[in-house]
C-alpha cells in the first residue's frame, strides 16, 4: 500500500509539473502578436449581443462596438482573430450559439480568397483561445497544416516545449493569472494616423474563382443561421492594400450568392465617400486597417443600416444594458487616453494598448 501511494503521489506530482510547464511555455501574446488574446476574451463578456461580427482583422480593427451602442443602442461583439479563415469563422459561429443567440451574425468575406490553411501561427491565434468543446475539436481538424497534430493542440507543451530559451518574465507572470483585457468587446483600437491617398490594388489574376471550400463553408454558415433563426449578413470592410486586395470579380460572385439566397451583402469599399472615409486620416497603416476615427465613421454608417434595414432597435434605457455599456465606454475612453499620452510622449504607437 505504501509503495502504491508513493507511485500515485509521484505520478500526480509529475502531471502537475507538466501542467505547470505547459502554462509557462504557452505564448501569452503580450508584447508580440497581441491579437492572439482576442478569442479568449469573449468568454468574459456579457453575452447578450444583438449582433456578433465574425472574421479577420477587417472586423476587429474596423468596427467600434462602443460607437454602435452610443449612436443606436446596439449591443455588439467582434469575434475576430488574425487571418481568421472561413472554417475558423464557421466553428466560432457554431460555438457562439452555445452561449447566446444574437439577432444577426456579420461575416467579413475577405477570407474567402483562401482555400487552405495559411499559417500555424494564425491557426493558433484563432484556436488556442477557444474553450474545449466539439466545436474546437472540429475547428482544429479543419485547420491543421500538414505538419501539425491534434495532440499538440490538446497538449500545447508538445508544440511549445522548445520555447524555454525564449521565455520572458511575462511568461511566468501570466502563467497562472489572466492576461490584462486588451479589447473592448473584441475591438482593437489604434488612434494614430498613417494615411494613403487612395487604396492600392493587386496585380491582375489569371483565375478569379474563389475556392470551393469557401462556398461550402458559406453554405454551412447560411444553413446554421437559418436553423437557429439568426440573420446572416455579409460585409467587406472599406480597407485593403495590394496584399489584401478585394477584386471586383470576387465582389460580383459574393453579391450573386447573396442575391440568390436572400442575404444582405455590403461592400463598404463602394461607399467610402458616403461613410466619410478619408484614407489620409482614417487609417494607421497606409490603408490596411482603419484607425479609431475610421472605425467610428464606419460603425455610425453600418449601425444606421442595422437599425433601419435589419430591425435592431437597440436597448437605450434598459438599465442592465446601460450599466454594461457605461463600463465598456469608460474602458474605451481609458484606452484612448492611454494612446494619446503615448503618442504625445513617443511620437508614435508600436502596438495596441489595453487595460494593462
């Protein structure tokens, strides 16, 4: 019996040691790849949203949920992650329905240009933050690169054990505590300005067909929304560079799909003047993403559409919502002040700032 107890104690201690090591070596996304923290932040939100946006950086850097609330009383969350591919988006949509049933999902269509996984790093930023469920398991199986394994997602120590030589104090500091809140309901703010006279476009393509797998997953999104009584809305943010160009041919195909299935599709690239977007003042990286000024303009414009054309009457005057959004607005303004101070002190911003 004593021998059995010793063996059991050793086994338990060994497992605990491995779990501790795993927590330490798993990336915290504090100073680099900060947007890798976004997916996990959803679970701490008040999950009573009228609309949930799903997609890549064209979602989480270009839409201001606080502006949607202030102008229209619309409660929104952005479930975005870097280079979020359409299968990531589908399983995040599926998972979101476990926690809430919004009036609408808005899916940003830029990722439909990709027919296969692009990067393990971006896979990790989309998937590691998800809570374990069948949805996460399905997302992993749909997303893995050829040299990735399911076990390395189940036990991240298998993937990150070689990070020992790269560890910083932050890895130990946040190994057993949550990282500070980075976003405001999924929105990453940048207030700095680095403009461009007009958006640039990529070279002409030999073939403009979008990958079939993307149409298959768009069908799955549509059916999922229909089955759950949630409206599916498609959008293309009014940003882009040669690297992330959205061609007219792609736009026409998505518009035709939307018309065929009775889905609203808004390509905001076609409405920049109406929105009031000035690419000299409303982006922080030469047209790749909107800064705070641009995100607020787009949100005012889109919020009016959500109210008038999609029946989102908002919750102004509802005490529960007012309390939640007063706190979120205060946090939003706090991050804005922090960035203003950093700009004044350093003359530039080198990353995102949250509630650290």
